[in-house]
């Protein structure tokens, strides 16, 4: 049997003991020690680490077996192992966060089926074989969720469909509702901290950053420690200000955007205009879900939904109203107690233009503009130019406000073609004049597309620099 040494920096952490292949000896042996550094291998005489699962800012996680259970139950052993040379104050904060995770898991994990349970929390004091000084390690043992986190799932299968995102939103909102009702704030919602087990159930992980609710909107002096995941955390958390349930809701919304688009939050936020531009990166999203996500992403905590219950109510309402849509996901209203109607949702920012949209609209404007101005000029001279410019200005305005979409542009193009055919048939314009108008329109369209592409490139270059 192989047991992994958990001492940080051990040169040969793998240890093989053939005698432990005998179940009777495995259950009764007192202790085994690392053949390289002398570290006790059977943690607190009970847990046998066998595989390194990963390392984070404050520790390492190991897959282990519990030999005090009949089935040698698999579990996760987390060791407090902060990275870098921390000063005394930072080390104390890090250790406090690790211990807080154990306290929260003990309290919440036993009460909610989608939060891992705590099995044990213990220190280990041993002598360093080189310095002969005592070293202290802290371990946390929790339930193993056998599955795949959503960050890994996104990389494996690609972007989530809207109904899949709604499922994640609904399930994690229920967990957050429980957490917030127990006066806690998670503070680190992101895809890598949401695990889907092999039966499809979603779990919320990593409670090391959990903060007890000690601040309210009326007591902003209570500040938060600077712990967050870049891109997923809202402005108040990154500034080290007080955090609220709305802080977790913002992070959950950015998580949904990441799953819906496959892009990081930094790619979806337009820092030049200081607004989210996520809808330009999805092919289709229902108005109900878009409204909910946009409100959750508002910069001020007071402008967002104030509780997971409010979001669940809004989500249920939007799904009920859109029951005929193909993106509907059934949400059981009976799972939630009666909830007061939420405050009116703030107006949703207009959807931005994709690069393809810009080129299509530019080409259309150039083509129609040349035909209208030159055509009217041939009939009305100078006043015709003015009228043509006014009409084109109106078309540009209607496009910018999304009143005219690509289908409408196609209809306008057909009307223009019919007018040209009418003028040609009834002799108002000769064949050469119609040909000249068409060629002029195509040249103007190509020219405007080229100019738009150039300005788009310059804008992207400046945005990346600034």
C-alpha cells in the first residue's frame, strides 16, 4: 500500500508498505513514518493520504482513506500550508481562515446536503529532523465529493446552454439562501468552487473565506479582509469594504456569465465604458434571465437583489411568464416559502454590437446612403441631397437603438431594389443610371466597412494599452 507524506518539501513523499496490503494489519498498525523525512504518515492514527489533489493559497488537499470505517471511506484531507514568506500578522489571518473553514463546515455541512461535512480538525506537532525544532501542522478532514467542478466541466464540454445555467443559478441560490440565513457570507463564489457529483447534484465548496455577518448597510465601518477571486468579486469586496449577501449574488452572476459565454469576467467587462458587455458574446438569451443577471451585476450593493430569496422569486416569475419558450427550466415553487415581491428591476442596458453586426450595419448604411443621396439628387438637385442625408441619419439612429434589426435591413434593401426596378421600367431612370447607383452603393458600402474595421482595430489597440 502507498501512503503519501504530507510534510511540505519532502524529497520523496511516496512510501510503499507491502505489509499494509493485509487488511488486518492495516486496521491495527499503530503508525508508519516517512522513509525520507520521518513524518508520521497515518494522520492522527486514522487517515492515510494517498494522492495530492491540489494546492491553494493556504494549503494542500489530499485524497485519503479513513481506516476507522468499515469500508475505508474516502475523504479529503486539507493541510494548512500557506505559500510564501508570510509575516506574523498575515500568518495569523491565514490560520484563522483555515480554522474558520472547519467551524463553518461543522456547523453548516451537517445541516445542508449540498455542503461537504466536516469529519475532523486537528493539529500535528512533530520535531523537524534537521533543526530539531518543533513544527506544528493543522489538518481538516471533510467529505469527498466525487465529481467534477464547473470550471473543469466548462473546459471539457464547452459553454453551458441557458437551461443549464438556470439550473446552476437555481441550485446555488438555494444553498446561498441557507448560508445567508445562518448569518454567513461565502465571499468566493466561482466555477471552481461548485462541484457536480456523479449523480448530478451541485455542491458549494471552499468555505475558507466565509465571513460572519458583522456589518450591515447601516454599519459600513466593519471592513472585510482582502480575500477575493479576481473578476468574480464585486467592487465593494475588492476595495476591502463591508460585504453583504448581495456580494455573493454578484459573484454568482459572474459565474453564470462565465458558463454561458466560456469567457472570463475580464473579457466580458468593458472597462473603457465601465459596464458589462456580456450579451454581445451569446447567441441567444431570454429577456427574463438577462434582466436578472444585469441587476445582480450592478456596481452598488443597494441596487442589486438583496437576498437569494428575491432572486429565486424573480427567476420563478420569469420562467412562469416564459413557459412557452424552448429554454424553460422547471423550478418548483413549493421549495421556497412565500416571498414578498421584489423591487422593480432596473432597466437592462442595451445589448452591445458584435463585430459582425457593426460590419453589416456599416455596409447597409453605405449602400443605402449612396443610392438615396445620388438618386434623390438626380430628381431634386440640391434639396434631394439634404432629404437623403436626413433619411440616412434616421436609419442610423434606428439601427443604434436596435429598433431596426438585420431582418428589417433586409426588408429595406428589398424595397430599395423594387424602387429601382420601378424607375427602370417606367423610364424614370435609364439602365446606365441604375447601374451607376448600384455600383456607387457597393463602393460606398465597401468603403464604410473598411473605415469601420479600421476604427474598431484602433479602439481595441487603445483599450488593450489603456
